[in-house]
């Protein structure tokens, strides 16, 4: 299985950009950025360090359902924290296990304190399917004696 570094490198340029939100911005600003960038979550940063993550799920459960205002509520009040991160040496399978066990949909990639990327469960599933398809193809070729 590929490593996180290989997976990040293989993503197209549009999907390599990591969009973040400052911890003291409003939830409304976070929602606007998610909408503009067409993403479902943003790593939350403070002093250039990832301190949490805010997602559409956080908005639905912690703002809408609680009757709070996204215009006045700060990101740090509703973000998911502490944030679970991985480094570039982890394998896709390990990341999938982390996300499954922790019920996560997004996983920030951090190396030496620097945010390098954000993996979604979709990124990992797509890679796992591609690897399985390649393995099936190799096995079929082996059976046919090619």
C-alpha cells in the first residue's frame, strides 16, 4: 500500500491545496471558506499549528441543532479537538484504520509541525479500490500464465 507522502503527491494540484481557518474566526467565515473551496472540513490553526478541525458536521450538530449563531460563534468554540493527525510515513491502510476507529472523515497530514495536506475518507477509499483492482489484474494475469 502507498504511503501518505505518495498519496499526497499523486493528488492533482487543485486537491493538494490545504485550506485552513484561524481559530478565532467565526463559524460563518469557516462555512464561507468551505463553500468557496468546495470542501467539507477545514483544519483550524493557531500560531501556525493545527489545533482542531471544523466540519459541516460540527456546524450541523453544534450550531444549527443547538440554536447558536454562526455569525457570532468562534471556530474554537465548536471545532473538534484535539485533532488526530498523521505523518507522511503512514500507509493508506493505517490511515483508514485510524479514521474508522475514531469515526473521522478528514485526517490532517502534519510533518515537523507543518500542515502538508488533508486526506478525506474518499481519498483513501479511492486508493484502496485502485490497489485492489491492480492486484486482481495481476492475479488474473498469473492464472492465465502471462
